[in-house]
């Protein structure tokens, strides 16, 4: 009988695959409603004891939850999905993890439409002060679902550059971009596409900003609203490969580029881009990004618990001599810290 009970226990452990499912010295709660009832019988065949198992489905065995202690390594499973420049973690909204730099995560399947507005306190070339009406600028982005499943998404993006009458009429500067994202594994995603790929008029001065980007994440604890480190790295063209950053290579990009040369006006340069964001929880992130044109650092908050609304604020050109070419384009020696920010919401 003792041998029978040992065999019975051993078979049960194998069937449940407990060493691989649970973590060392951790308690894992399991809803007993999901457990299947196991019905067995004993038989004596050729003087050998066998356990014949028949699996029988049942709606419920116990009405309460049980706790199992285990001796394996902890396994954390996170589902990271994009909401434009922000993300969801296991279905919960998190704030933005970048501003200019795109992320590679597949868009959240619950997202149909994303709306964001980005403003800047002063363009680098403007001869004026921060937040003056002649130097401030802004753009409006609208991205929408074309195709989306659990590991692949295609979201076109409409960009409107002129939100004021400063030099152009309101509503001018319309362009179209797209983001195509693929989840490679639970930890890595890859995306390609571009911002402002197709220009619908000649007032746009944002370039043709193609990109290839990879994203990963590092969870720093295993709480329900975990603090997570997000990493984005890749290459981009034109605005992303501007001046000193465009040292990788050149490709044709279309007309009205911002990094074209006199002998190749329809070409653009490519350079590295990337961002690092530390989300303390689902409400606050600290962000650092290199987007080719410059370096920016700031934060993003999500003020409402059950709402996707994110508000971000960044500073750029605050490190003297970085990037090196910036001083050459400041007017009247007004090389000063500039600010940019973003408000976004998803539906």
C-alpha cells in the first residue's frame, strides 16, 4: 500500500507539472474551479502495480481557493501593448514611455483610435523667447486601427503640423505615416514605419522620418502595478538622422526632406535613436530620449486611474554643447533650454 501511495503522489505531481509552473519559496494562489477532477483505479497486471488515470471534467471541486508552496524559480509573465507613446501592462494603462521616439510594441487590441497633441515652447530657429506666440509651435496626431491581433498590428497615423497661423494657415501641413509592429517574444517587439512619410502639401518641414525600432522591458518587482524599465532602440531617417546624428548612411526619402544635400535633395540621412523610461507604477514615468534632432528628458503622468489620458513634459537643449551643432543654429545667441510636451488619449 505504501508503494501505491508513493506512485500515486508521484504521478499526480507529474500530471500537474508543479516544478515548472510555480516559483521557489513563493506562494501562488490557484482558483480551484480551474482544477480538473482526477479519477483513478488500481489494477494488478503481471504482478506489477499500475495506476490508470482517467481525466474527468468537473465544474467545481472546492469552493474555496487553495495555496500551494513550491520550489521552482519565479516566473513573471507581462503583456506589454502600445497605446501610441504609452503602453498597457496586463491590460492596465501606463503613462508615456517616450515622446519623439516610437516604441515597437504591438498596439493594444482594445485601442481603435489614438489622439495626441504635442507642443513646443520655442523652435530652435526662432528669434524670440520661450512661450512667445511667434516661437511656440504644435502638432496634432491621429492614429487608428487598420489591423490588430495579439502579436501584430498596423496603425496609420495622420499628422497635422500647423495648429496656429504662424507662417502657415491653421490645418496645413498634413501628412500620413504608419507603424507596423510585431511581437517577437514575450520580452521583445520590433516595429518599422515612419512619421510624415507622405506629404499632402509643401508646407511641412518635419522631414520623412522612417524608422526601425526594437523594444524590451525589465520588470523590477512583481506587484500588481509593477515598476518597469522600458528600453527602445533603433535607427531613423531625416529628423531622426539630423545633422550630427546622421552619420550611418543615406537613402532616397522623397521630396521636401530636411537632410537632403545640394546634389541629392531627395535623399535623407539616418542615425541612431533610443529612449529609456522608468515607470514607478501605472501613474508616473521618468523618461530620457535621444531622437536625432536633440536629447530630451522629462516625465509623464496619468492623472486618472481608469482613463488612458497621459500628460508629459520634457526639456531639451539644456546641456550646453550637446548636440554640438545646436549652437550653430541659435539666433542672436539665444541658445537656451526649450520645453516640449504631449497630451494623449485613446479610445
